[in-house]
C-alpha cells in the first residue's frame, strides 16, 4: 500500500514539475517569440524599423502586455520616430494558439504619441500609408500563417503632434487629441494576419487624424491622407466607428479632403 502511495506521489510531483517547466518555458520563450514576430511583421508591413522594449506573457490569464513599441520614421526626417506606444494589452484564448486561428478577445492600445512631420510635398505618415498592403499577401515561404480573429480593438488617448514646414511668425507645431477608436469583429469576414492587423491600426489612426484635422491642419496634409488611404487600405463598412455624421460635421474647408475617406464607410465618392 505504501509503495502504491509513493508511486502515486512520485507521479503527481513529476507532473507538477513538468507543468511548471512548460509554463516557465512558454513564458520565457513564448514572450520572446511574440516579440520577434511583432517586430519582424510590423517592420515588414510598414517598411520602417519597429522595435518593442518588452513583452510580458501571462499564460494562465491569457494576457500579453506590450511596453515601449516604437515605429521609426522613414529616412530623411528630423524626428527619429513616427509613433510611440505607451501601453498595449492583448487578451486571448490560450487554447487557440495551437489551432489555425488565434482568437483574441481584446486588443487595447493606450497612450500613443503620433508625430507627423512635413517634408516637401509629403509627410512621414503618408509615406507609411502608401506602403500598407491593400489585401493580404501570400507569404513568400508558401506556408499559410496563423489567422486571427479580434472581438474588439480599442485605441485610446492618442496624442498627435504635426510638425509643419517653418513659416516666419507662425508656430510650426499643431497638437491634436484623437477621439477613442473602436474596431470590432475583425477577421470574421476576411482573413486577418498580424500584418493586416498592423495595417488596420495605422489606417484607423490616419482616419482619426484626417477627421479631426479638417479645418485645423493644412488642406494638403488632410487631403493627402484621405487620398492615400483610399488607394491602399481596406477597412470595410463597419470596421471603424467614426460614422457618417462625424464626417458631415467637418468644416467646408475640410469637406473636399474627405471624399476618399467617405468611401471607406460605404459613402459615395
């Protein structure tokens, strides 16, 4: 009897040790792999270096915390960065990591600083937008990547600094605070990858800048953003909750700049 108890105790302890090793190993290597995938995919999608300071993975809670994500500027700009993310949180179904579709309940990006800088007839945000994929590209490896579904994506507390071309006697910087952006049910109607999710986030931020910058920012910046978005990124009618009424409330000076953007929400062009 004692021998059986000892064997059972040994088995239980062994299983506990194995589970502990797996959890610790997945925490260390899983977080490292997620960090590498985010940096590599985002850099490839945006065409500029993207770095992440740290990613903390809590496997038992199904939670990923992202700190210090930075999107660098294209060459030739005075400012080093285009975007700096304060805090990012991803809540996901851990069990789905082993399937072909990773199920994510929430992606929340908070306290983001976006610095737009003019250079000649263009600006850094427009250069990034022009590189966004119009539709999901086939991986060069020929192996299909993981699909994603995202129940809800929130972008909150986004501060925008727009650096204009210097004009004597006028401020060369305009500041904006974007309204919260909410996107829901991503990946339910079309395949969604990490790359296309990155593109949707950048596109949504650009829509926010164009919407709230109308009548405040120079027309060429707002119009350029709208025109580039219309050519490069596809969001679908219900992806971003900006709404037609918000677009219609813009000033007369900004209305013409939104013709391309309205098309993203099913409006007439």
